[in-house]
């Protein structure tokens, strides 16, 4: 389980395709502390560490993951949000995040507002996901609060700290981001759907 509080940024050092899978090698400040088989969220996608090198770690994304996330859009040098699993005695500073991306969204606008930023996103509604005003949403692994919730989109406000310490600073209109919708909201929606 994750919290959506980004621990550090990594940089894509290598992208290697193999039989429909994509091996991603990431250079980061936490790579030396990782272990083989450890779960780490990469842009909100829970992936298993399969190889370690000095200052780098490698994870593998399978075809289904590539189809449902923005990992297949990554290029060499891109920044990627990283978060290790929450320790059982840790604080839940963000919200409950599973590391299971539900779908992607397209950034439709980025607006600077007196030292903060408003990001607006649009997503496909056919998968049945929803947001609610002041509810939680995970964008590229970042726990954020929704406002201007619509049937097919929403906005989030980004403070300078989040802007500087996540890869949102490289997200522009037209770019694809990963979304994980609030797990409690997903269960409630499922119960209503089947009642």
C-alpha cells in the first residue's frame, strides 16, 4: 500500500523492450536502498524491482500495464515519481493508494496562479470511474484533492513544493497521466451498481 506522497524523483536511464514487456532502468536517490522483489510505485504504478546497479534499479512493466498507464510513453531522461510502500507503523499522510492505475487522463490545461498551478484533466468515462468534489485522486502517483469535478474530468491545485518535487513540472497540455481513483469511492460505486 502507498500514500501518494512522492518520496523522490527518478530519471529514466534505459528502456528495453522484450516480448511485449518493457524493462525500465531508473536512476534515483533511493535506488541503493532498494532490494530485489521490493514493490515501488513508479508514476503511481506498483512495480517489482528485478535488478539493482549502483544508483539505479530496474523494473518490468507487462503489456497490460503498458496499455493502462503512461509508462509506455516514457523517454530517456524523463522524470518519474517514486514512492516505496508505506511501513505498517507509518503515517498515512496522503490517502490509501494501491498502486493499481485505473486509467489514464489527458492534461487539458495548466494555469499558473500567483505561485501555484491549476492542472485540469479529462478522462474516458466508459470505464465507470468518477471523482467527487474535495475527494482524493492519485495523478502519476501523487495524492491530490479534486475540485471542479465533472463527469469526464477534474482539476487539482498544485503548491510550489509539489510542483518542484514531482514530475508535474514537466506535464503540459496534451500529455498523458496515470489516474488511480479513490478505493473507497470505487467500492461504493460498485455496491450501488449491483444493488
